C-alpha cells in the first residue's frame, strides 16, 4: 500500500516539474488550496494510464520498437502523457466536471514532457529506494 502511495506522490512531483519546465504543458496552480490535490489526481490518472494502456500499446507496437531500436518508446510515453491530459480534462465526478486544468498542447510538449517525467521519476524512485535500505 505504501508503494502505491509513494508511486502516486512521485508521479505528482514529476508532473509538477514537467509543468514548470515545459512550455505547452499547463497544470493546476498552487495559488488555490486544491492545486496539490489536483496534481495527485492527475498523478493517479497518469499511473493508471501507464499501468493499463501502455502495456497494450507496447505489445502492439513491438515491430516499430525493434525497427527504431527502442526510440518509438518515446512516442508511446508522449501518447500516455497526452492521454492523461485528455482524461483529466474530461473527468467528471458525480455528473459534474472535475475541472482539472492539466493540458498538453501538442506532440512536442508531450514528447519533451514525457522525457522530463521519466527522468524525474527515475531520480525520485532511486532516492526513495536508497532511503528504504
């Protein structure tokens, strides 16, 4: 259970860094009290998309990954970030729009953002694992 919460927090932090560094990705503002909660929700959506949809896309695009020597993985990661944006924009709770302002505007911001999210996730996961020992 703590592993899932840790992964959720790492996803949220990685998305915050991507919003801060990549022009073309907008996220919730911390001026509102709900900003952190909204990032946690987006982190949860991102984790679910990566856990449920990414393996299917990876299996279907296996020939492209072999052909491009693994570079197509970047395109899949960008698609997962873009899909997270679409889901968070269209999310509704009890019939009302949740209004989570997480947006990815185009392929290049999604591609650069996915690289940023991956790097931040790798660094934070390594730090958390080192701290557990």
